[in-house]
């Protein structure tokens, strides 16, 4: 056995669609002589494909047909044991499971996987922003003898360096005062269009902007799933927990039992709350355009725009998501295009001018990059 074989990192990918597929492609594009990754498990919600490390997936096109033709059902409970078994057979081997689903069922298995010595890398926010007891179980499993690591960079801002930036600031003793940003690509698109910085820009109705965003595939099929603010609340929970966990001294931040503890302003008009159909929702939204118009006009009179932002105010001990006003000259007003994310870190060192991270916060290529960046930390 060559020494390099001992450094194998076995990869299992649960959920192979756009980004999962893109991740396979990015892993296989690493120079063979230097590539430590061996893809030995792929799974959709229906089927699974298991291979030995010797027969790991190497064909960035052919795997789809192989997975479709596989006779194995996707049984989540088997994945951990399969990978742990392979790790036990090769000295120095490691294994990581990539969860590319938005499934709560998959997230629930992280503590078990990590306790088995497997690492978990994922853009799925559910486990880290859900019930505190799940997150505590992940921490405990990772701290236990032989426990694996958990990697969460792509849960906030997809491939943008957000969590890593935060970790390095806190680890080196900087004190974070406040993090504020536009964390939802959908909300970014909607308000960049609805409330543009330039006074010459058209002033479309709110319902029209939402309708167009939906047609372009920027919103969930039911726009209320974006307008409820929960996606932002989940991302803020992950940031707030990370600040609390890694700050050198105790912070005033609340202990969030789950993302539901974040003060979140929903943009769903109360009478449309709970409508089951996305079409019906979009059909009735024009009835509420006047309210949004008024907010835009008030802001414009003050030389401001509207943005849906998330704030982790460490000094005030507040975590909140909602509609805020920013001057037309502010980066949140001027530098966002399309569905960009932007995140400002106000810290003791980055003061008075904050550190700013900005760019595409969604999309297959950048999200897969965020995950692969995490995998490279295991090498
Ligand atoms: N897309 C982005 O730009 C982006 C950016 C940042 C973060 N994220 C996060 O990435 C995750 C996935 O994104 P998404 O919204 O595209 O999710 P999605 O549409 O629900 O895709 C889920 C994928 O996982 C598979 N799957 C679902 N449940 C499963 C289960 N129980 N066992 C095995 N496989 C299962 C599905 O299989 P089938 O194909 O068989 O249905 C599908 O391949 C989410 O957590 C999302 O929040 C996405
Ligand atoms: C808003 O979107 C519409 C439709 O796509 C487009 O014509 C318009 O230029 C956009 N406005 C701004 C300010 O981006
Ligand atoms: C994200 O991962 C880092 C380790 O890479 C960890 O310190 C931090 O607590 C994690 N945050 C959450 C919310 O899981
Ligand atoms: C983050 C990620 O990888 N998301 C992808 C997971 O798989 C589904 C399809 O099965 C894609 O649509 C997502 O983009």
C-alpha cells in the first residue's frame, strides 16, 4: 500500500441534485495525483449507490445512470455504518458525509454519525439552527473520544467566507460588536428591485416584484416560505451560536432554543397567513401593495431604501430579522445586484469601518465550492 492511500478521505453524498452533482464534478476535477477524496456513497431520496474505495466514483457523468440503476434503496440508517466500516479497514482513513438535502431526518442523524468518527459537511441549516438539544448533541458527539468534525461554512451565504471569517476573528481574540447583512438571496432580489437606490428607477408594486421573482425561480414555489423570514432567522441562529461558542469572553447574546427565538418580522400580510396555495397567495398579494408603497415612500422622503436584513447585535444582546431603512449611499443600497448577499462585521479591530463580505449567496457552483472548501479542511 502506498503511503498516500492512508490519507484517503472517503466521501458519502446524500442528496445529489444540482449542487450535489456539481460537487461530484468539482471533487473529480482535482488533479488525480493530489486528490485525497474518494466518493464511495451517493444517495437520492429513493436510491443509494455504494462502492468500495478501490472502485470509487471517477466518472463525472456516468454516476447518475449507475445510481438510477442501483437496486439499493436509500436507507439513511445504513450510511453511517457503511462508511465507519470502510474507515476501520484502512489505517489513517477518514470519512465525511455531505448532506445536500433540506431534510430534518438527515439532520437528526448527525450526532450518531459524528460519534461514529465520521465528519459531516453540509449546506443544510436545519440541524445547526433547530432545537438547541440537537445542536448540543452534535457538540457533545464531536467532543467525545474519536468523534468526527462538523463543517458548516456553506449554511450562511453559500460559498461566501462568512463562518470561517467569523471563526478566525473570534479565535484570534477580536471582539464582535455586531453582524448585520442581507442574508436571503430572495429578499435581496425583491428589495433591490422594489426599493432601488436611484430615484430614477421604476417603482413597481410589491406584488409585481414578488410575482416576477417567482416566475424567475428566485422564490420558493410558495413565496410565503421566503417572506416569513425563517431562512434569515436560521442563518442568524447559526451566527449567534457561533459567536457565543467561540468568543473569548461571555457575551450578552440570548441562548436561542431554536431559530423561532429570533425576533423575526414576517412580510406575509396577516390575512394571507396560512394560505396553502402559492398561486392563490400571489393572486391576493396586490390587495396589500398600498402598505408596501407607503413604507417605500416614507423611506424615500428620508433619502433611504428598504432592505430585509438580519442583525446579530452582540453588544445589545439582540438577534433580529426584519425590514430596515438604509441611506441611499449605504453599501446595502448601492452595491447589491441580483440576489447577492452582503454581510458586515463590526468588530473591535474592524472599527470604525467594518469588514464586508459580498457576492452571490446561492447557486450550484458557489454552494458546492463552499462544501468542497469545508472538505479540504479535513485533508
Ligand atoms: N441551492 C442553493 O443555492 C443553496 C444555497 C445554500 C444552501 N442551500 C441548502 O442546501 C440544501 C439543499 O437545497 P435544496 O433546497 O435544493 O433541497 P432539495 O430540493 O430538497 O434537494 C434535496 C436533495 O436531497 C435528496 N433527499 C431529500 N430527502 C432525502 C432523504 N431523506 N434521504 C436521502 N436523500 C434525500 C433529494 O432526493 P431526490 O432527488 O430523490 O428527491 C434531493 O436530491 C438545503 O438545506 C438548502 O437550504 C442551498
Ligand atoms: C426590476 O425588475 C424589472 C423586471 O425584471 C426590471 O425591468 C427593472 O429594471 C428592475 N429594476 C431594478 C431597479 O432593478
Ligand atoms: C460552525 O462550525 C464551527 C466549527 O467549524 C463551530 O465552532 C461553530 O460552533 C459552528 N456553528 C454552528 C451553529 O454549528
Ligand atoms: C446545496 C445543494 O447541494 N443543493 C442541491 C441538492 O440537490 C437538489 C436536487 O436534488 C438541488 O436542486 C440542490 O441545488
